[in-house]
C-alpha cells in the first residue's frame, strides 16, 4: 500500500519519492501509537466510509461525463477505437470480452495473493479475536460480498474510459498514449480524472488514497507490533515484563515498524519497482506460509521443525520457479521479464502448494504431537492494569478521590448498559467473563476448553464455524465457477449486456456503502448509545468533582 500510494502521490503532485514515502505512514504512526487497536477500528470505519463515497463519485462522474456519454457512449467509443489498440490474446483483441488467457493468469495470481494477505495478515486475526463470533463471521462475510464492488465498478468504468481518452487531447499525455510504465504505476485513474473532471478532482484521488492507505497501514502497524512485543519481547527477552512495560514496548515497535516499511518502500522506488511487478512478487513471497499456518491450527501432528522450515523451503522453490519460468519464456530475469502473467502464476502455485509436501515429510521425519491445552496457558494483558497505566500520577487530586470517581463512573455506565440490553449481558458475556477471570488467575487448574467456556458458548461458536464454512464454499463456487466460466468463450459483450454489467457494478457499489457504512450504525446502535451515555456520565462526574474541589477551597 505504501508503494502504490507513494507512486500515485509522485504521479499526481511530482513530489520526490523519498518525501512521498515518508509522509504517508507518519500520520498513521502518530494516531496508532496514541489510539491502539481501538483507533484502528474507528478510523477503519470512518476512512472506509469516505473512500466508498469517493469511489461512487468517481465512477458515476466519469461515466456521465459529456466526453464519455454514459453507458451507450462508452460502449460505442470503445468499439470505435478497438482496432487502434487490440489486446494480444483476447478474443478479437477486444477489451469487452472475458476470454483473455493473460487476464485469467493474472486473476488467479491475484487470488493467491489475496488469500495470502488475508490468512497471513495478523490484522485480520486481531480484529476477529477482538470481536465475538456473532459479530466477526457476519462482518467478514458481508465484507467478502461487498469487496467486489470496488474493482468491478471503478475499474470497469475508469479503466475503459482511459482507453477512450488516451489518444485524444483530453489525455494529460497527449499526443502520446499512456506508457507501459505509467500504467504499471497506477497512473491511469489520475489521468482519467484529470482529463475528464479537471485538475481539482485529482485532490479527491489523494484523499481517497489517504483514506485507503491509513486504514490498511494502521491495522498492519498494530498487528506487527503485537507480534514483536508479545510473541517476541515477552516470550524470549523479558517474560516477566509488566503490562505497563508491554504497552511501552508495543508503542516503540509501532514506530520501528513504521520506519522499516518506509525504508523498504524507498528501496523499492529506488530500484524502479512498480505495482505490477510487486503484484506478481507478493503472492510468491507470502503464499508459502498459508498451509503451514492452517496445519498449525487444525492439526496437532505438524512438528515445530515442519512449521518453521516448510514455508522457507516453499519460498525458495517459488522464487526459483518464478525466475526460471521468466528466463525460459522471456529470456531474462529483469523486472520486465518477471512482471508477466505466466512466471507469476507458476511461482505462486509452487509457493502455495509445495509447503504441504515439505510439512508432511518433515513431520514424518521429526514427529511430535502438540498439546492444545498450551493455548490455555497464554498470558494476556490485564485490562485493568492497562487502564491504570493511562492514569497520570502527576495530579493534585488525591488517589482515593480519583478511584472513587472512576468506580462510580464504571458503576453508572454498567447500570446504563444493563438497561439497554439485559439479555445480551446475561447470555453473551457469560463466556467472556469466565475467560477474563481465568486469565487473571495465575495458578489455574483449567486444562480444557470446557473449563473456560460454558456449553452454550461452545455451541454458538461451532454454529458460526459451520456458517462460515458453508459461506466459504458458496462464495468460491460463485466467484470461481458460476460467474466467470460461462463467460469464458468466443463472445464480445453486446451493448445491452455491457450496460447491464456496468449497472450491476454500480448498484453493487451502493450495496457495499450501505453494508459497510450504514448498517454498522444500526447494528451497533446500542453500543453507540452506551458510549454516548458513558461520555455524558463522565462529564457529570467531572463537574461534580470540580464543584467539590471549589467548595473545599
């Protein structure tokens, strides 16, 4: 994200690549350090909402622009210019067809890469851990359905509009067409928006970029910080670290990781990497860990050496396949040679599946059986102690009065919560309270899951697991089989079919907006009400405290 963001900023503003790379993560680091995981939840929602509004605006504004002419005009102009820029390998050289071998290979590579991003990105795991299954599963499933709206609608309209205007005076590069390097760096959208909507509209692209970038990078910062601080520092360096120390270490790791990704992106920009090259590199690098991670969760037979070595061996095999295929087909191993569909696809396949064999073989040679009860011994950060860290010790108010105010405030908020949803409190929180008590007990006798969760909670989790599994199968069948395969034939979209395709894509965008931006407000209305009442209650106690101090003086 930093790489694509910095290159877009460079293309729009002409800023130096070092400045563009550093300025993007800087603000994210600041509010992530201050707000932590809660800040990422809030900013994710706010920034995603703004981003979706901008996406809908650009899609519709470009489509109805007088130089495009709506659905009919876009189709006619594409057909009129099709002979000027035929696409090698596409049926009849057309952009209005699904039969494109290179597009299929790129699509599969992208699918592998996205699978790796979801499975291997700790940010997704963190947010699921921080929510109840009844919220996590529906949330992720709704997102899975809505995510198609972004590339389908925006990519179709803006991408095809770019082909229409690139040979006209509307193009910022006229009389030249869009160069391959500009396309690979993602400049098509800025060119189209600037040519059709004016230079001022490119500011909206910068805002869209910032919204998407900060939402993604903040989650990544928190995720990596948790790994470095808890799985690294507390596990191997200072096992007896206090909660206060861990918070400070996590803040430090956020800053260090932010500096690392900025430096890494500067390096990529310096050597000339673009988003197309990185799009083929990323699946090769990130796919090897998928199946070892799945085995670690679902099987107790994968040994520690297998879990550690199989991703490394898979990575080596994937990179070698990627490079060797590029050399065999295109005669070299340069960025241009490796930025082609076939090497990227073959490298991704080997990176994804070879660790399966390595893990099985190593586990047979070095067998072991994992004790699932080890998960029950994981020590979590104590929420109560964490709140204490945030309370300043340099205050003129004595500690007893401060504690009294906090306890009264908590009691008042709890009372408000009870009045909002008594049923949820008595059923949904039973298991969570038991978990909290367990992790606050150092010498616990709990040895299995039933000691922590009651049977009702376990049944609820298993029910959501089944729902998620069924939804996975349905989504994969629809997106891999039922939707694309019937269209992969000798067929160029007719005008009615194309109009319906784009219309559905735009409707999908609105569905995504209501699902992601509007529905959460309704679904979380009770929590919002609780938070507002809690804030109001805090102000009341603060005023009471100030008036009490005034009377004493």
